[in-house]
C-alpha cells in the first residue's frame, strides 16, 4: 500500500481503549491525502491527541490498521516505529516535550542526536538557525529549555518538528500557548512549510477562528464513545517521541 494511492494516512477498523476504562476510540475508516491540511476538533477527552499518537506509532490500538506513508505502523515493533517516526513525521506536542537539561539548539537538533541514520552536518545547523529566526527564538538558542516562557517553548518545539524536513506534520494545539502575534507567525510557518514541501498537516485545535485556514475539518465526536474520563496513556519517553 502506498500513500499516493491510498492516502498518506489510512486508518481501518481501529479500536483503542485505555486499559480497563470506559473510553473507546472507534475509527471505522479515515483517509488523509498527501498535501491535505486537516483540522481535528472535538471536546476534551474525545481522543484527538490519541489519534495523533496512533498515527505516529507512539500508541498502539487493540484492533485495526494504521498505515502512515505507505508503512503499516501497527505491524512494526517499538524500535522500528521509533525510527520511522523520527525520519518521517514532525511532531508538535501539546506539552512541548522539550528536554529541560538541553539548550534550545540541542532540543531542535534532537532528532539528529538520537537517530544515527540522520546525519548532523553544517547545513542542518544552519537550517536550525533559520527556523529559530523565523519563529522568533534565534536569540534563545543557547538558553536551557527550562528558562523559556511557554510561548517560547512552543516555538522551539515547532522548529524541532520541521528540522528533518518531514512529509507529515502532526500538531497538537500548536498555537494554544501563544499570544495572537506569535500564534499567527507559527501558523504561517506550518502552512508555508506544508506548501513549500508538499507536506501533509494534521492539526488538533480548539481555536475555531483558525478553521477556515484548513482544507478539511474533522469533528471527532463521531469517532468515540466515553462514559468516564480516561486515565493518561502510557507512551514512549520524550526522547523516543522526538
């Protein structure tokens, strides 16, 4: 199965549950085509973040198939899912997932530090500096992550998501911690990157003012059943999710 024929993301007969809880994410079919810009909306606890984790192979379903970029992610073991994720997917997490003991520059370059198949060469460092300039954190590259504001952390996380030139961007509330000026800047960077590289952008958002920027909006209420709040998912450590 290839993404050009069946979408860069294809989900079939998926069921995901948190342990013995009452929450169930049920997706009979979902296809996202290459180059699409898709917003995912829905109430808190409906499984929107879980969807991103399943597409990236951070979480695994109890049933069904997840095919990302032509690779059946649900058939890979942990290490192969991690390698695939780092090479092919740019992730912007709601909680940033920056490593506090590293500088902003080292956080941005983290995919190259933890995946030997990515070579950290001078053009990559220059790209990191260019991205930091575009999002307004160029003067913070030498600063440790714990010394950043929430908005600065979010912008650094966007730089890290783009550094390896992924074909797929998965963003969980990428503008949620930003003031209006920087919200527009970060959104433009994500959209510009998608346009320039023909990349696919799938974004979870509660900001309905942004929805007209997307080509398609998925209301997630149709994909879940829930009678109690789910416990937090067990997923990979931050280093593994970069």
